[in-house]
C-alpha cells in the first residue's frame, strides 16, 4: 500500500510496512532488542560495517549492526517513525532532548561562529548556549527573533551559523513565524559561502501540532521524554532533518555518546508513538477548557494559551499550529499569573502540591498526568535574573502541563486551591 496516502495518525499505529531494521510481516509488535554488540560473520563484513557507517554512498541493502553506540535495530525503527511524524527524511535519536540539542549545535558550529537564538528558551538550552558553547569559542546572541531589525542585524554578521528557537517557547508560549525567519535566512545565506541553519525545538508543539520542516526549518528537535513518550517512564531525544545531514549527526552521536537505550526506544516506539495523537488531542481539549476557566477567574491576572483569542499571536498560532489532518492545535501547555504576586503564587502551588489529587507539583511536561511548576524558581532558575525579567519569567509565572484526567476533576482541584488564596 502506498505510504504517502496514509495520515501520520495511522502510520504511528502500524509503523512502516517494511523496514531494514526488522521483518515486520512476522511481528505485530516489533521485538525489543538488547545486545550492546553484534556477531559478525567475517572480518570483511566487520570492516564493511565500519566503512559504511554514516556513509550515504556505501549503504547496502541491509544494515550491518556493529555496536549499539553506532546503530541499533529498535532505535532505527523509532527513527523511521519520527521522520514520518515530523515530515523529515531521517531522524537520529539520542539519550535525552539535551543530548540531541548539544550534538546538533556542536555538529553545525565551529570555533569563531555564533548561534543566534530567541531570548526565551528552556533553562538548560539557555545554559548550553551561554555557559558551555562560549568555552569552545562559539558565541551566542539571544534576541527577539520576532523583531525584523534584530534578526537582520544578526544575519548580517558573517559569523552567524545557526538560528535557534522553540516552536512554542518554554514557558511563555510565544511563536516565531518560521516562514518569515526561513525567508530571511535564505536571503542572507545566498550571499555567503557558509550556510546558516535553522534549528527548531518542537517539544512543546509536538509533531501533532507543528512540523517545522514544512515551514522551512533545517532541523527539528524533540525531547522524546515529554509528549512523544508521554507516560513519564522514558528519556530520549531526536533530531529530524534531510538525509544529507544524517551522517554528521550519527558521527556526533557515536563520539559524544548520548545514545538512547534500546529499551527506551522500544517503549517510546510501541506505547508512545502509537498513542501520541490521541493523548495530545485529549490533553488539548482539556487545556482549552482550563485556559478559559482561568481567564475568567477573578483571582487570575492573566493567562497565556495559544487557543485563547487573547493570546498576542493567536492569528499566527492558527496558521502554524495545525495537525497533519488540518485541525487547529493550540497545544497542551498553559502559563498564567495570579493577582497578588509571588506570595500568592507560592501559597496556591503549595496547596495544590499538598491537597490536589489530579495536579502534581513536578517538572517535565506532556505526560498523561497534569503537572504544575513555577519556572522562575525551578526549570528556568539558572537563567540570570535580568534575562528572566526581560522574558517575563518572573517568580509568579505558573506553568501547567495538562494531562488526560477528567477535566471536571482538574477544574475542581484548581478552584479549591484558588478559593484558599
Ligand atoms: C523545550 C524543551 N526542550 C528540551 C528539553 C530537554 O529535554 P530532556 O529533559 O529530554 O533532555 C526540555 C526539558 O524540559 C524542554 O522543555
């Protein structure tokens, strides 16, 4: 059957009809592999395995498995599925989202170059850019990518090698008009020898709500730990891109070593990918209800959710956040502030942590369980205060990751905690 006609929803349940990694016709569920090293029939085959690894010109009909840190059957099956979901030609999986982000940036940039990023980023990505890359003489410039003037200025700098942002920023839920950025980057790139790459962390949106490669990005990154794995049991990361970039990423993974464990790859493939669209849609329906409830509540100062008309980029959200089936997908994440500042925020969150049945105080996101956190004190506490202020990640901003619980139970837990402040 032609795979082109199938929606990713069906592809994610049935997988590819054939794979170089496994004989699908004999298995309803792909087997879980667990061998760090592989038996080789001859020295010639061993040598062939090494010379064909990460070499697009030397790929045979069947992969030669050598050692888990190079390539591995379950991981390859996961990668084939992720590529379909993100509209890419290939995917390379990593042990975590940060493993994927660091390997991508270290592969694309060299000493003397610069990464230009949106000013609001996940805390550890911010730290990678501002604390670690400068040690290797790779500079970072954090700007407002939605400002033409700021982007044009950075693109005029011949050292700029990567433009980096999150499709829905953590935790402010800002969007970047990828099409506009891609057009400007192509114009700037045409005038120089070294390319400028667009790298988009698509973790918050997930491929069900956005496929940045379709809008002109060169690399999409996922923390598989979040919505794609979905149950809070696995860590993983992935980079999805065009085939020509696969060798470099695989070489980086081999040498930096952030490989995903085959057991995690299997769980994400079998349980996570097949249920992602369904979980996401359920979470999103509830998120819309919670966002509307919070927006109307007298003790709430403001709510940010792309599905609300009050979101400052609601029009852009309606254009970019679309499922592969064309539905508007505002996502599963909400940010909000209470009236009364940080003291009220702490009281509210502590009350939920103590008394709520359905809402858990914990980091991470995209899981079947609803999680609440305060980025200024937790996930983004490492970002210097003045930059946190600039991005409005103040100590009273609350981030909610909506799970699949019954929305009435979630609303009643929120209402009970709001009553007490
Ligand atoms: C937007 C975003 N990107 C990347 C990561 C890092 O993912 P991981 O924890 O799998 O390394 C996170 C973690 O919270 C995140 O929120």
